[in-house]
C-alpha cells in the first residue's frame, strides 16, 4: 500500500506566514509598551534613588531597553 503525504509543501503557506507576521507585530508592540513603562518608572525616580541603583539620568533609556 502506498501512502501520500497530505501536503508536500516544505515552506509555510501564505496564511501561516500572515498569522506569524501579525503575531510578531503584536509581540513587538507589547515589548515597546514594556520598555515605555520601564522608562516612565525610572524617569520618575529622584537622582538619589537612581544613584542607589547605580544609575544616572543618562542611563535611563539604555536600562529601559535592556530591561535591567
């Protein structure tokens, strides 16, 4: 008896690629919101509070993106 695969396509079909692209977009939006929240949280700290964390105002953007 011979069996045939249901699909011989090696690459994802168009629908799968579109869904994956949409999911990646929303993942990126969520990451952007997390970065913005970290930035807001750090920017509200006093210089003394930042110093206790070993940071300066100039470090806020880098730390927000890095997620430290």
